[in-house]
């Protein structure tokens, strides 16, 4: 395994972490539009918290996909063709929720509710199916000698993958609530915290179930006992930190901790898979490995130069945007109708 | 139906749909940037109004463009995994670079542009829009670099049955890339100019238009942009044709419906119909000399016909059918070039008849109708242009290296493809209908709506979420 192959394996993980950290709260806010708010002003208020950034956050996914294609074409090809219908659901979710932002702003008042719903449902579908995809992927999928995956319903949808999907939704929702608490004023801010306090209780149960299923359904503990255990513990610790912080109303800590949980989760998945990138349930001979599914050294080198040159610039202006929009979005009271 | 046919259908449907919105938003984005710049320079409120009004329409098209774009990146892996494996070492890089260099910039600065009206100076604000325009052009450059490799592979070698990159700069120095880039950007500029011209014309046709001056001014800017763009698109298209004769003679011959070698000098076919199975032209009207001029810039020289080229390709690449869908290519090309010429004429005459001395156009309804109907022509020209480029590459995905049949994902079922085609079709229909109704609504509201709303809002003491004072 070359250093560049390892670098790009890590970079793919970083890109997915960035995606879940950032777009995770967008999904959460999207779901909250129909589940947390009491009136249209509150919906507008929380949508405004992500208005300037959600599109940029989604680019993390596009970059992750592009980087996967460029640095691991065989992984990309197997994963994307194998998860055909799952990815179709993800795309459908991304599409309806993406247009909802613009449409809900422009449609006549009576149709706005429709686009609020599509925003919420789209924001729920996407993390759910990402959870299903990544978890079934680490359980191992029927991949043949040519690297083609022909899976059946049960391979995609089973107890562990559904728990993974639900966990992803719950994590996104909590992350969104924490973001709302951090970025708003008024009643919605308190409500977001109250919801979070309650949901952290449920997340603990989910994490235990997740760890147990991981023990039985994957070879992670066999292959990488130490890192798997450490990262699982880290996820629990981060959850405790977030939970305590939400009690103490330390909004920044809560938000950072819930975001870091995603990073730990992605790290758990990637270290557990290492040195494989796709696990074959037919035979370990057919596993896709870092060593045999990457691009040529030349392409990896070009990509590395590009990333080194431009990633800092990108991070700089993204950081600047968050700075520009650093203030809280004010609560607008419902006015007496004339 | 075969998976190849369904996969091709999906590619056509999703890219054509996506490409309605790409030149739409690049083009109108540019016009909006120009309008805002005029505002910054002249400080006249009417330009600010224009920026906001057309900016809203731009944002609608941008939103649809973004969401339909994600499909494209996923599609290569989902439907064309064999292709992705074959060419990923080369093809993936420009896609990743596009995201890193262009998409981040585009989305971040667009977010800034939308939400900082009251927070930053007008100069900084207009800079955001220019950065967005620059970023969208950059994104076009990178995606066309990938497409150009498929049209005209450069900087690669074949290793273990896969194309492997040997030179990244060759990818960027590919002449095909620069023809395509010039042509596509120019086409986007025409598209933006014509959309704004056409929609303004429709507004001026309304009996009770409250603010005709607004639309007259907008139309003027639109016409200037369209004129510039159409001259550029014709020039670039002409260069592209001359390159095609050499690089992809089959595509060229098909767009001319030429089965037998032409005489010398070659005459150009104005209209014709081919019997594709019999490899024969059924009828046609020819104009002497013109094809030689189009192909070589001089009134002599013959052009090879498809029959001869087919024989040559069989010798070079093995026995299969190399005839592309001739009638589609022939007519697509004529629609594109015909509308291109029409748009050039319309923008010239439009400017002539709206000059200060004699503003005939505003009084002649039929002229306004022509301008209004022109709104649709750039969409047709863009679509048919891509049909020529992509169908004309038949039977290859990567010219000379990899065929369409080899490219499909072997593990994807007919059922999956039928489901995804249906899902996309329904989504596209719903989104398209909403999009059109919202543009119409925006036009009905007119440019003064926001002002009225602003006043109402002020009265209602509603707070702009990102207004300076709103933050504590
Ligand atoms: C007389 C005018 C025009 C000529 C001679 C011309 C020529 C061409 C040629 C030869 C191609 C195929 C290039 C290839 O396969 O490598 C092409 C493609 C294309 N054309 Fe045109 N064109 C004209 C006008 C237009 C107009 C007005 C538009 C749109 C507003 C347009 C949009 C496109 C697009 C989007 C493509 C596909 C991308 C590309 O290959 O560049 N064209 N054009």
C-alpha cells in the first residue's frame, strides 16, 4: 500500500465526515421544520439559520463522490452500481429538499405547507438511507470476482442496517436541534433544547444496540479490536458530553460534540474496514482492497497537489462565511392579522 | 427493453433536463452581475430593482440546476460502472476538481450574495455575484474537460484493460476542450441574453404593464448580451466544425447527411431526409461550394461520406456498425445553427429598432411577439447541440477506446432502471411545472412587488433575519 493510497483513503473519510458534520445539521433543521415549530415564522426562522450555508454543505457530498471516483474508481463503481435503489432514494431526497428551499420561499402562501413537508421528508430520507448503506456495507455484501455486487432486499435492509439508518436520522436531528439552539433566539431555542434533552435518552439505547449489533454482524472486533472499541467508547463519551452540555445550556459544546459524533462514526467505519474498501460476503478473496481498487500513482499525485493547493483556500472562505453569518437569527413574533 | 437502451434513455433525459437550467443560470447570472455592476456605478435604483427581479428568476433556475446536477455525478457509477472502472483513473479527476474548485465557490458565494444585501457594501456585494459567475464557468471548464476526453482522448495509455492517465496537462490542452468551452460559454451567454429579452417582450405585450420602462431597459441589456453571445457562439461553432472534419469525420458527415463522398467543391445540403437502414439519402436540396467553405474555409476540397468512413473504421477498429442516427444529427445540427443565426438577426434588429431615434419595436406587437417566442430557442439550440456532440460519437463512449455496450453496469436490472427512470421522470415533471409557474408568478408580481412588500414589512415591523440590527 502506497502512502498516497492511504492518504486518499483518509481523505475520503474526511470528506464524508465533513459532509455529515455540516449537512447533518441541515438535515436536522429540515426535519425540525415540521416537527419542532409552532408557526410559519418559526419555520422561516430556522430555515434562515441554514439558508446561506446548506448548499455549500451539500458540496461536501459531491466532492466526496468525485474524490471517490477519481481516487478509487473500482470502489466507486462497485458501491454506486451495487447500491442502486438506495442511492436513488438518497438522490430523490436530496432533490426534493434542495428545491424546497427555493420553492417554499416563492410559492403562494397556501402551497407553502407542501414544500415545508417535502423539505422535512427529504431531510429525513437522506440520512436514513446513508445509514442503511454504510452499515450494510460493513456487514459485507455479495460481491463477485469481477467486483460486481448483486444483492437482494435482505442484504440491504436488515436489523443492523435499519438501526444504522435510524441512528443516522437521530444523530442528524439532534445535531440540527443543537444548531438551532445555537443560532436562534426566542421560544424555538428553548424548545430545541428540551427536545434534545429527551432524545439523548433514546440515543443511549440506540448506541448500545448499535455496538452489540456491530459485534455480531461485522468482523470489526475481530479485525481491529482496539480501534473499534476506542471509537465506540468515544461516541458514547461524546454523547455524554453533548447531553451534559445541553443540560447546562453550553450551546457551543453541545453542537461541537454532536458534530464530532459523526466524525467518530465515520472513523469507526473506515478503520474497521481497513485495509478493505468493500467487504464481500461471498468470499474474502473478492473483497475490494485499498491496494487493488485505487487509481494510478500519477492520478493520485495530481489529485493530492490539487487538494493541498486548494483545500485551504476553500476552508478559508467557508470559515469566513460562517463568521459573516455568526449572529443568531431573531425570533419574529406572530403578528395579529389585520 | 435492454439495460443499455434504458441507461441511455436515462442519460439523455437527465442530462437534457439538467442542461435546460445550466446555461439558463450561467447566462442570467451573468446578466444579473452586469445589472448590479451598473447599479454600483450609476447608483440608480432601477438597476437595483432589475438585479433583484431577474436575480430571483436566476435563483429559481439555479436551484433546479443544482439538484439535477447531483444525479449526473452518481449516474456514472450507478448505470455505467463498467465505464467508470475503465476510465475512472482519468475521468474522475476533473469531476473531483470541479467540486473542489468550482462548486464550493459557487454555492458559498451565492449564499453570501442572497443573504448579505443589507450587511455589506454594494461593491463587495456585486463581487460575490461575479465570483459566482466565474465559479460556474470554471465548473463548465472542468466538466467539459471530462467530456472532451470522451470525444478526443489525450494523455493516456491502456494498462490491464483500463485507461490510465499519463499527463494531466494533456487533458487540459485537449483542443476539443477549448472549442467546447468557448462554444458552451458563448451559448450560455446567448441563452441568458435571450431569456431576459424574451420575457421582457412578453411583459411589454401585456396591456396593463405598470412599469414598461423597466422592461425596456432590461430588454436593451438582454439584447446587447445576446448579440455578443451569438457572434461568439457562431464563431466558436464554425471552428468546431473545422476540427470535426479531421477528428470525428463520421459525426461531421452525419450532420451533413452525406453518405457518398462529396464532389470537389463540396455542396452543402440545406434540408434532406435519409433512409438510415439503406444508408442512402432519400431527398435533399443542395447549395454548391458552401460545404467546402464550412469545412476548410475555401471554395474547394471534398468531404468524405459515411460509407467510406464506415469502411475505414471497420478496418481500424473491427467489425461493427459505425453509422450514428443520421436524421437526428442532421436535423439537430440545423435546428441549432438555424436558431443561432435567428438569434443573431433578432438581437441585431432588436437593437436597431429600439435605438433612441426610432423605437419602432415597442409599437409593433408582432415584433414583440417574435422576441417573446425567441425565449424558447436557446433551450432547443442547447439541447440539439448536445445531441450532435453525444449521439455523433456513436458507438463510442470514449472515442476509439470503449463502446456504449461495454460501458453499462452489468449488475443493474431492467426493473431498477425502469424504477429510476420513472422516479426521475415524475420528479422532473413536478419540478418543471412548479418552476414554470413560479417564473410566471414572479413576472406577474413585477419588479415593484418587493418594494411594496418592504414597506408593508416595515409597517409590520417584521425583521429581516440577517439585517444588521437584528443581531445582538
Ligand atoms: C451557426 C451556429 C452554430 C454552429 C456552426 C455550431 C456548431 C456546433 C458543432 C459543430 C457542435 C458539435 C461539436 C462536437 O461534437 O465536437 C456543436 C455543439 C453544441 N452547440 Fe452549437 N453551433 C451553432 C450554434 C449554437 C447555438 C446558438 C447554441 C445554443 C444557444 C449551441 C449550443 C451547442 C451546444 C450546447 C453544443 C454541445 C457542446 C459542444 O460540443 O460544444 N450551438 N455546435
